[in-house]
C-alpha cells in the first residue's frame, strides 16, 4: 500500500491518491440499479409540466430527469439544495415538487457587482440573474426558492446539517480543474444532515484500467470522483447507468464541449456530434453517514 499513483487532473494539476484508495473505491462501486418503470406521480407531473419549454423537454432523452431524481430519492417534503443551476433546467422540475411541503434552495453563481474580471464567471453571473428573474416572475410554478451565492474556494456553502439532499449536475469537472474538488465535497458533507444524500451527475471519462483513465476536456474518471468523495467522508450508496451513452467515445476536439448542447465545433462534423448526442455520464448517489466517523 506504500506505492502511489498520480490521478491526472484533466486540465490544471495532478492529485495523488494511493492505489489502496482507488482499489477501495472500485470495490465500493455498486452495481448499476434497475430503475422501476412506475415513477412517482409527482416526478412525472413535474417533468411533463407545460411550463417547461419544448427545447428543454427535448433534452429529457439524454438527461432522464424523472428517473434520475427517483434514483437519488427526491421526496416532496425534503430540504433540497441544487448547486450551480445555471439556466435552471433542473430547477424548473425540482421547484414544483418541493414548493408545497419541502424547500428548494439554490447555490448560485456569484452575482456580478462590477468586481468580476473572469469572462466565464461574468457569463455565469448573467445566467444566475436570468434564473432569478424567471423565479420572481413565476411564483405559481417555482414557489419560494431560497438562493445564496457559492463561489469556491473563497465563498463556500457555510451551512451545517441543513439539507436532506444536495444535487450537482455536471459541475465537478469545473471544481476539479481549479483544484478544489475535495474542498467542495467537504463543504457538501458539512451542509448535509446525517443520512443526507449527495446526488452527482458528471461527464464520464474513458476507463483504461483500474488505476488509470483518459480524461478529455470536461470529463472526469468515475473511480476518481468516488475516491475524492470518500476522502470527504461520503459512502457510495449506489451508481446508475441512467445517463450512460455508449456512442460517446470521449475523444473529441474540445472534449465534451464538441457534443450537444454546446456544439463547440460549429458546423464542423455537426451531424456526427448530433448523432452521438449528449455525453456519457456517471450518476452517483453518495451518503453522509448517520455516524460521521463511519466513513473515515
């Protein structure tokens, strides 16, 4: 167990983990679950809502929102935090589920007070502002949604034992690029109640062996994500292939961004990328133990 390997950070840096940690993560990876055909009515009703735009519903074939939320265990009476909702694709589904008996909170991008100089963060701030306007203009659909800024590593959640569930959709690769994925996961761990669920969906890198992977831009290795989550204190409850896409070779110019919806290659090979569809994705349900020391 004394020998070590380096797990490649897909853009910026490398994080060293022991072979034993990776082996433990591999052993802990649960077999994919079979999702029941009969979904709770509140999930299907929210997904079928006439409020949702046709272009958003078109993406259901890749994102499988009702099945994913059922896998994570979303219930109408929960305290749920969605992290970095961007345009609010999942927000408009979660809000009507939770508005009467639960509470939806959003950890949104930092608003632009004039101090932002990063073009990506300026764009993200614009998305957060637009989503806030949508929520305010449509109270019958969204209900009372709580929002607060989340801009790691400087501005973390600052919550303790508050949420039944935290959901993050395709954000982990960004935190990993910047070198603070473990810090973010630890923040999630602290913010969840004991027994709470962290639901993750993330672009999945090609797996070459138990100790190495090839990660194109925007992709992360599944075993690596699990290993980091375990370091933060989580236990892997289950994984699912709900959002798997075997057509995705993960070997594209501009990485995951070559695929829809971004289509970063423009007209070059556009039909090919549209035929592939959205990325192959891991879907993980992680648990904060009732006894916080159990996962250490």
